[in-house]
């Protein structure tokens, strides 16, 4: 039945953001043609969160967070690569920062408090 997922990030600077995923985060990729890179991602999971009561269907979005075992080490490694991260903050589910992409978009990076490994 379902064998995977395809995540789409929209960007006003797709070439720069693709280079970031390839050169900074070191995600392997294939060229689907004309420089359109498709990246392999680490193991993933999906969760459904309740929406704020005031949000309409058109306002609902998806978020992308990468997980790591040691957030401080990951931030230090990104800093060596001249990557900006937002200040660290604590959530009930983990320690969180945001990685700033070349386009200015942000993706989350967090260290879970209680890692969950769902086996299919």
C-alpha cells in the first residue's frame, strides 16, 4: 500500500534551498531533470495536532521538524557551516530551534524529550 512520503517545501529561492539541503545538511539526492533535486530524508514520522479554534481550513499548514540526539552538537555543527539557528526554547515534547534556510524560510530542529520510534 503506502511505501513512503513526499515532503514539499515551497521557496522563492529553490536553487539556494536545494543547495542547502545537499551541501549543508548532506542529504543525498537524485536529479529529476534540469537541476530539480529530490532528496532522501532520514526516517520520519507524522503526527496530527489540533488546530487553533480560530483557524479556517485555508489557514491550516504543515510543519517540518528534523530530529537529533544532541541539539547543542547539531547547532554547533551548523554554526561551523555558517548556518543561523533561532534561540533554543523548551517545549513539553523537546528542546527546539529553527534552522534558517537561504530563502529565509525556517525548518524546525529538535531533540525529543522522549524519543518515539514507530515500527511499521
